[in-house]
C-alpha cells in the first residue's frame, strides 16, 4: 500500500499539471474521480500550486452544472481532502447559489466538514436577495449553517439584509402565501434568540412594523413558538402614525401565488 501511494504521488508530480485540465477539459472539468485522485495524494505545497493555477485561469476544475453532485460525492472523503476541495472552490469563485443548492439533497446534520467549509465560503459572499432566500428557505441546518451565517450577514451588511427580509414578508402577504410567511416569522424569531437583546435587529422599526401588519395572518401555532415576536408586537414604539393593525385572528392566507414575486419557487 505504501508503495502504491508513493507511485500515485509520483504520478501526480509528473502528470497532474495545469495542461492536463487545459488539454482535456471535457474529461477533467467537474470530474469527481480525477479530483479525488488529486486531493488524496497532494500536500499543502502542491495544493497551493493548484490554487495559484486556478486563480491564474490556467485550470478550471469545477462545472457549475454538476457542482451539486460533485460536492455530495465528497461527503465521504477524508477531512483534508474535503478541505482541499473547498479551498479550490473559493479559488475558482464558483457561484454561491450553486454551492448552496447541494444542501437540498442532504439530510444528515453530521457533515461538519461541509458545514464548516460552507460557512467560511459564504462569509465572503455578499448576501443578494437570491442567496438570502435560498438560505432562509432551507428549513434545515439552522444551528449548523442558517443562524450563524445570517447573523454574520446582518452584522456586516445590516440594513441591506433587513430590507431583503422585509421584502420577503411583504411578498408573502401580497401573494397570499401563509406557509412562507410562517417560515419567515420563525426565521426572525431564531435570529432574535441568537443575538443579544441590545442587537441592532431589535431597533429595526420598519421590520417590526412589517411583521406587526401581517401578524394576524400568522398561524396560532407559530405564534406560540415565537415568544420574542409576541413580546415585540406588544411594544408601542413600533406603532405607525396611522391606526395600528389589529392582532385578532384573520382567515388563513390561501396558497395561491401571483405570477411575479421575489418568492417564486423556481428560484428556491
């Protein structure tokens, strides 16, 4: 086995260079088997060399259309091998939307290499409306991914992210989608519980007025699960100059959707 590993390493040193990906892109790009062979026998110096080639546009390792299946195949690889893959993903600037999509098909919450690497990857991503929506509507991995990255985004980009959340709530009401409205309220509750009570989130008057105006459409069961939201709704400082909306129960919103919405399911 040791001799075989040494032979493999020597093969890499002789053959796996930038021109391999340049001459045979249809075979190498997005090929998880070739990538696994590479990351299984390289050291930190060789990884650095590949990163330099990727950033210099001498190598293209990933195919955006197959990034989901490739990342799923890496879940059983060794920790260092997965670490190498994520270093290369960052070097190649793979679109964050494609990376996030891999989570749709993952149920196990114990893939810590994946979650840790994705957190670091998303930390450098500017949260666009599309990216934030994909994270919020994952409805899974709250502790492993959703809460820490969203708190980071809110702290760094503050009102920009808050305005995106407000637009989602407004769209859920205007398109009469109570399911998504409930998810959004639960999301705000989770974020509130994750931050200190002096956090700027508690001072976002527009956001709380938005929630208050839609509060009657939120299901009773969700309200019971959201004590922070309930408390905030009782505070008068978020009342608008016009008459405040009643908190009495209103009929549940139907699932009917409009043709155009920031919450269209095609983008989830």
